[in-house]
C-alpha cells in the first residue's frame, strides 16, 4: 500500500499566531505614504488579502491603487518595526501540531495567507515558524483569496513534482473555509481568531476545533478528512 499525499495549507493571523502588528504597520505605512491618519479604521482585514484591503482604502480616499508596490515597501519596513516592538504570540498547540504534521507520512505544509510574503515571513520569524513552510500563496498574488490558495497549491505541487491526493485549507475565518471550498479542498476551521466555533461550523467546514491544544485529536481529525465520500 502506498502512502497517500496530503497538502496542508495554513492561514497565518488568528490561525498560527496572534499579533496586532499588521494593522498597526498598515496604518503607519498609510500615514507615511499618503499623510492620512487612521486610514484603515473600520476596514475589515481578517481573512482578506493585503492587496484588496489596500484597494478598499484607496477607494475611500480616491488614491491610485497602482501604487501598491511602493506602498508594500513602506508597509514591510513598518511591520518589521512593529513586530520588533511587539511580536504577539503563537496560538495554543500550534508548534506541537506543526511538528506532528511534519512527521506524518505523506504530509506537506504550506502557507495560504492574505499577507504579502515578506509580511507573513516577518510575522512568523520571531516565533521560529518559517521553518515549517517552504512554500505558500500570498496576499499580493492574484485578485482574490481564492487565487492565493490556487497559487499555494500550484507551488507546492511544482516543488513536490506530483499532484496531492488531498489538500486541506486551515484557517480562522469563514473566508478561509470559502476559499478552500472554491479550490475544491477540504477545510478546517479553528476558533482562535475573531470567529466562534459555531460560526465556522455553519460554514460547513470538514473539521472545526476550538484551538489546536489537543494535538492528538486534531491529528485524528485530519487523518479522517476525506476518508469518507463527500456528498455535499
Ligand atoms: Mg486569519
């Protein structure tokens, strides 16, 4: 019997780590770049890509969204500073779960996040989590979060040299579940962000957990996903 292959695609904020540095850096960068204070106030960020958030803000202030590349440089510089000042924390069970998944036969780990890659790497570095994620899809690659997941899958498959038997998208928001489904992936919701377990269950995720602290049962749940036929 051959081992089946599984790609696990993890979101960053609210799933692996908790930090306010992203919003802080975004606001500071906007202020430096455009001379506008609190420009991102009230703009939803969770589960969305940096590029789309930036376009929303540009729309609000009548700014040219074509400036994203230059803005990104300022944002990354601000994020490095904000992470230095307050890196936030790793969410419960994350390190143990990632270590267990890395040991699991046939499992490959990747990122699927609304952060630009430089941003995601800066957020994960102080917590020593980049070592688990050789590839990913990021928030300035494509128009939508669906594109980000598609990119993560393409990169991981190019690196592996084969198509995975299962792809599982893991995140803390209904948007993570939706973009997993849009890419015909299995989905796992974790209620360590702004969304409660019941809300994620309502999105029809294949598995929903309060957090990753019970690594053993999360692993059992991950192994079981896809072993039954999907009927929906
Ligand atoms: Mg998130």
